[in-house]
C-alpha cells in the first residue's frame, strides 16, 4: 500500500514539474490521454489491493436457528390453552401450548387397568400352583402311610396273624394314592406352566389373544410377543399423554403466533403451528465472489455494519468458509443436462463466509437483519481504506434509501 501511494505521489509530482513548474512540454489532448491512462493503471493497484486484501460484501445476513413447533400427537387434538405470548423471551422447558389430555388419559387408564388385572391373575396362578404342590405333599403322605400299612398287613397275613383281606384293602388304597399323586403332580405341572409363562410380571392372558396356555415353546414365544406389544402400546400412550403439554425446546421466542385456544391441531400434519426462533448460536452469513476469498482464512478479523444500526460498526471474526454452491449440484436423473452460456447480467457463483461477532450479547441480532461485511486478511493501508469504506456504508444508512 505505501509503495503504491509513493508511486502515485511521485507520478503527480512529475506531471506538475513537467507541465506546470518547468513547462518542459506543452499540455495537450494527447498528453492528457497518456497521463490519464498511466494514472488509471496506478489506481488499479488500489482496486486490486482492496479487492483481494480486504474482501467486501454488501450481502451479509443475520442467521438464527429456527425450530418448527409441530404437535407430536397421533390424531387431531383440541388446543385448550396458549401459555406464551409472541415476541416475549422464553426459557427452555417453559410451557407453550396445552392440548386436550382426556383422550390420551383414557387410553393410559385402560392399559393400566389391563396390567393391574394381569398382575392379579399372576398372583392367582401362583396361589393355584402352591396349592397343587401342597396337594402333592398330602397325597404322597397318604401314599406313604398306605405303603406302611400294606407292608404290615402282608407281614401279618404271611404269618397267619392277620386276615388277607386287610392286605388287599391296603393294596387298593395304595394304588388309589399313587393315582392321586400322579393326578396332583400333573395338575401342579399345569399350574406351574401357567404361572411361569408370565413375562416380566405380566401374564400371557393380558392381551386377551390367548385364553389358554399351550405347553409348547412356540406358544410361549407368541405370548411373549403379545405382551411386548401391549407394553409398547402403554409406553406410546404415556408418551402422547406427556406431549399434550408442549414446552420450549431452547431459549428463544415465537413470532407470528396464530394459535388460539379452541382450534384443532393435527388435521393436516404437513407443517408446524408456530415457528420458534432460538437465541443461541446466532451468526452472520456473508456471500463473496469466489476470487476474493483467495487469502481468507479462519480467525481473520472482520467488521460488520448492519443496516439496523446506522453509524455503528461491529468487530467479528471468520468462523468458516462454506466451500459449496448449489450451481455445482445435479440431482440423479435420466435426463442429460443442458448447458447454455451464462447470463452476463447475473452475478457469478458466490461462496458464503460464516462470521461470529465478538460481543453478540451486546448487539441485538434479529433474524434476517442485513448489512455489509469486510474481511481483513492483513493490515496496512488497504485495511485503512476499507475501514473508511464500511464506515461510509454505515453512516449513509442514515440517509439511504432517501425518504423523498
């Protein structure tokens, strides 16, 4: 920058000496054209320096994350209360909208009742199983007593000390007890299978799909799948019940609030009922022509002049460069692309630079605010000239656009 200024000053001094002071040559149209061409070439040094050393963009926009507020409910639901005001700061977790809880509460209560009944059935099956086990113990005790009596009667009959009819009577009694043991054992096994067929504390009869447990592994797998389906239905019902109260996902605010109590949300679930603007991670996105980004790097200083604040310039830094442009994207298709000469009236493809202000909390940055941005790849005279340019842009915002 300094050598360019020296060259320009020397050139003007030489012209003054030649044509004014020493009058070595007579100034004419030819000399005027030659002098102007040389001067223009000297001015190109400043134009090129400003263009590449301090890239400048008048297409800078404040970008904020937005969240579409969409009711997470399976069916059209009545809005019973609007708990937020537009353009008012909202904290994360603060209630926004209340939907009618009754249909979802009814569903949860129904499933809870089914689970309670299933748990009671499990206890009944357990009691039946324990009773069957105790019955086995009793009949086994009777069988032991019958065996002992049969042994004594047979011993007495062999020695002639007792009648043969007693031995035959106790033999018949022992056979009956053995049959009772077998029957009680089978009954206990059936009770055990019914009792142990419960899965995670819920009996297979919960779903109402299986009325009687089959003693096979395939049937138990089918029952387990039915139980899993019922538990998933209950969890889903609780999820929808919880979502009848919508809360703020982050700190922010809502604009253009059109939701009113009494409206039904969810008839056509193709969009949100409100737009939530997030406060955090606000940044400025400025587009630059491709060639001017040659020397731009992450972390370099930036100055931003927002049209919202005439006369003010804010310090910032380069966060990243978006090395991508939609003009280079082609969607999969069976149609061969057609190429035409570019319209000279349209600007060439540009790349965006993501910029963060140094003190964003001290600056109100509404979404969509526009302005200008200048990146300083190095210091020196070019940076000084660019600082003058962006400050002129900021101060002219007091007048432009003209009110008349």
